[in-house]
């Protein structure tokens, strides 16, 4: 019986080590994210995407943070899903380590920025169910959004002055 338990422990050890958050690699990913959001400089959404980030592995309970971790209990679901979390009174972008590591730089950049956007999404009042988008449930709201989509479609398929006019219509 002891040898069976020992074998199971030895088989599980390599998978736990793979799940551990690598602090040095995490720091390089935090730098990549900083470069991407600084490049945007708040132009796309009118606010910076830069903000606190945390990589976590649920199995090993290891984390890496882009700034000092708050002196508050860790959110319970760290390491289980990519999502914004409030930790120590601050909104953080949380990532599952296994979903970040191993991606190529471009895929990783898309994931990092995507989750950084979700951190500020409520600030931009772009959350469903908050009452901020109720106008889209009206006949006029649906009419206007469809006009915007048509203008954006024209902008994507045209160039020059036609593209500028379509973009202007969409805005």
C-alpha cells in the first residue's frame, strides 16, 4: 500500500511543477502587457488599459502579481478562470497561468489585453444588465445599432474618401 501511494505522489509531482507560476516568466509577460497598453495610451477607450494583473494556478496555489499583492485574503477563484477580480479594494485582471504560458507572443498579447479590457469594462459602462445598454432593447436602439454596423461594414470594404465617409457615419 505504501509503495502505491509513493508511486502516485511521484507521478503527480511533475504535473504540479508544470502548473506552478514561474515568477521570472510572469515578469516578462507583465512587461509585454505594459508595452501593449502603453502603446495604446488610452486612445481606443479613452482610458488606459494598464492595471494590476495576477497570474494564478489553482492546483498549486501559486501566483505572480504585476504589483505588490494586497494585504487581503486572495479571491477564492484565482487560477480557475480569466476574469476581473476585486482584491484588496482594487480591480485586477486575473489569468489562469496554464492558459497564458505556452502561447506565442501574439496570442498571449491578445489574451492579456482582452482581460485588461474586462477590468475597465464596467467603468466604461459596457456591461450587460447594468441598465446602461437598455436602449438597445428598444426599436430605435436596434435601428441605430444596425445602421452603425452597416456603416462599419462599408468602411471595412472601401478605401479613401468612401471609407472616411462610412466611418463618419458609423460614429
